């Protein structure tokens, strides 16, 4: 499995951490989100390539409206 395919697993882990820290709203957002990782750049340094990724979260409109003021 490539790194990009691990987006949902990474977000699920972040949601568990948020719940353990009593960050209910954050955990709810993460649990409801559809996640994807997009490679947004790369850089060569000392002969090694470092890739940069952006985590994109698509959140249902109802959740977005609920957290609009936070």
C-alpha cells in the first residue's frame, strides 16, 4: 500500500488521539471526513528526494455548519 492510500487510516488515528484528549468536536470532524493525501511537491537534498503531501479532508456540510463558529 502506497502512502497516499493510508490517508483514512492516518485520520482515524488522529480521531482516536483527539477523543483521548477530550477533543470531541475535532474527533467528530475527523470521523466524518473523507480523507486523501495529495503529493504537492518534492525537493532534492544531498542526493535524496523528499516528497511533500497535503492532507485533504472532505467534511459533510452538516458537520461544517455545526463547527462554523469554532
